C-alpha cells in the first residue's frame, strides 16, 4: 500500500536484504555453482550496449552479491568495484571474487549507502558506472542518485543503466493486463510480503520493505541535469523473472507475454556519457 515515508525506511530495507542474502546465495535463482564454473550473469542486450570493457574501470552501484560486477571483470574490465548497503551481500561478493581467483585490487567490494558512494569507493572516477535491474526502486531521491553517479563518471566515460520499466509497477500482478496503480505516484509503496523473488516460499522474518516508483522521464531528466549527455534510451519487451502470472519463459531465459498479447516495455536501458 502507498503511505508516507516511514522514518525507518532505510533500516527496514537493509534488514530485508541482509536476511535474503543467504537465501539467494544458496538458491537456484542465482545458481552460484554454475556462476563459479563460468556462467555469465549479464543480459545479452547489456553486453551489446555497453560494448567492449577490456582495460576499462567499472563501478557497479547497488551490486547485491556481485555476480554482474564479477561478470564484467570476466569480460576484461581492468578493475571492478561493487558497492552495496548490505554487509552480508558484500561479504558474499568478496568470497565469490576469491573463488574466481581475482586479485583483491582487481575486484573490490565496498559496504556503503549508494548516496555516500563518492566518499566510499577507492577511486575518484570510473570509465563506466553501471547499475542493474531492481536498483532505483529502493531510493527515495533519484535526483540525488543521479548527481552522485554522474560525479563518478570519468571524462570520456559513461553511465549505463538497465532497469525494470516503471510501467510494470502500474499493472496488476495476476495478468499484467490492467492498470491498477498510479504511474506518477510520489508516495512509497510499503510491502510486507514474505519470501523473495528468488524463492517465493522462503521462510523470512524481515518482510517490510519501502519502495518508490521513478518514471522514465524523471530518471532521464535527473541524469541530464547532472551534466551527462543521454546517448540512447531503449525499451525492451522482456523481464528477468515472472512478475505476472501470464508471463512465459523462453529458451533465451527471458520472460515475455504470450504472442497473442500486445507488447509493452518491461525493461529499459540507457547510456549517458560525460564529454572527454
């Protein structure tokens, strides 16, 4: 339900994520054994849109347990830094980096709030600042996020964002075929659902979360106002998990609506650069 922002929103969200880290690390959704054996966690459109990262530095904001961060290192990034506000998530990411045999100075993980990233990460700027699906909804102020992220982009570098489309938060959970929530809502959504997207039946205690909807226009405007040049904004008709009961999993691993339904954007991606 929508409600005024609770004073303990940050503590509630962190407790929720801290509790779910071991569930994610042990479950099939992230499948860490396959990842250790070489499985790539990045999506094909992300790899194509980011391009060759060989020899480049990359900062991953809100990295969770670090799979995407470490995948960029596997693709040739000279140094990757992952930041997340969950201590257990950062410890899991560090353990994974060690399992992969990556030197500690090539794969660095930092426990800090994303708004404090500029003072928490080891380098002043990075060639690529990256953030993946399901990150922005946990932040009340996307303009502050944009200013922080933009300040970490090196001259000649860029920010790349791949995110779930905020339109998906307006649709009903059963079919995704009806608009039932306000796209432009300003108040946060307070949820108390147990479990996790990676295991709906997992037994959990810290179930209260506070999330915000950020329309695409708000995100684009925030990044442009922070001094970055928008290179592209693309929308994708795929999801990474079965958000609605009507979504069907395809051989490529993505979830889509049935072919007889009109398509809508389920994810979007953008690239914003800083002039050299």
